[in-house]
């Protein structure tokens, strides 16, 4: 049926059995016979013949559209399969979120290198926006990053882990609170962002639109600067229960962030373009996922 799909696509595309036969290097009588066999095996009419012309039935239109998708997937499968064996130098370009930490990521890299020493891994670190742009432009094959956008079917989105958002505040702030704090309770305090000039706008938008933060913002360049401001009760810092380990908990305390009654959490995924999926990308993503389970 695979070859018959190729013939059918050529017939519809060229609107002619004769031109399709020439394109496929087959006789017109043979391509006509192949179409009859295809329709017989499907049990439906794909083409409605009218003398020497034809129209495409509704079933034929559906089959035409989705046959092209299937053929594209098959061609990609073939190319990726051949690439595993034939490439002399295979490069896998991977990006990871700088602020997350490297424990699970480096374990995946180490395991992948042991299994596939012929593959050279090029690693790039960055913030969410850096990595997103690198993936869009094809400069990395796969990203390990947090979710800040709605998931798109243009990408494969492999969930890895999630982590509760936490608020780091001075130990003298909110003495009556021991476990949770809401975004409403923080509205009169300054929200400190560890953010560069090129990412400040997107960070502010994310905090406002996704986390419901209504505080004023103050940007600093390093986590140390942020901790000094927090410890001196000049603002608060949003982390999560994973990255809070980077804080000095002798000088600040952390509380779980809630919005209303909703617990806020940050999700992390391995992302790669759906049309760039391949054996090594999928294998690395699988190793990364296993390190989070």
C-alpha cells in the first residue's frame, strides 16, 4: 500500500493519470491498475471517473492529505535510521536550563556517552528564552527547560519533573507564617528578579501572567545580590523546592507560594522539534527522564 499511496498522491497532485505515470516512471495502465487495487483494499472510492477526467471524493481528499503526512514520517524514519549507521561524525546539540542545576543532566550525559561514544555532545546552558530561541533557530537539537508557554504540537514535549514554587523572605518577615504564603500577601513587597537586561521583560511577564505576582520588580544580576536584599528585608525572591538549595537558609526562610488556594508549581520538559526527532535525541531524552524517576 505504501507505493500505491505514492501513486495516488502523484495522480491528485498532477490532476492526471498520464502525468503521474511519467513522474513515477510507470505505465499509465499500470498506475490505473494500482489505483483500482488500492480502492479495492480500502473498500471505498477515492476517485470518481468521468471519461478521461476525474474528481477526488471526500474519502479521497482525506486519504490524500493524511497519506502525505504518513509518507513524510516514513521518509524521516528512513533518513534517521540510515544516519545512525552512515554518519562518520554525529553531533547532538543539547541545551539545559542554567538555573536548575546539573545533577540529573550530567548523569544522563555520562550514561549516553558510555552507550554511544561515537556521538559528540555539544552542550549549551542558558535561561528559558535563550534556549527557546536556540531551539527555534536549529542551533540546538533538544532543550531541557522549564515550561513558560503553552505546549505546541510543533515540538515533542517530554515531561521530566515538577517543583513547587517557593518564596524566599527575610527571617523577620511574616513571623506568623511557617509553611505557605499567597501572592496577595506579597503585593506590598518588592519582587527581586535575578535577570539580565535582555530577559527582564519576559521574566516580568511570566511572573505576572502565570504566577499572579502584582508586586513591583527589582532586577539584580546574581543570586548573591538577591539574597543580600532578601536577608535585609528589601524584597522577596521566588525559587522552587529544587533550587532553594542554592540559598543560605541561615539568613532567609522559604514558604510555599500559593495563588488563592492553588499551589503553584513549575514544570520541566525535554523539548525538541517534531520534524527533527531522531534516535539519539529520543534516547538522550529517555535517559534524562529516567534520571528524574
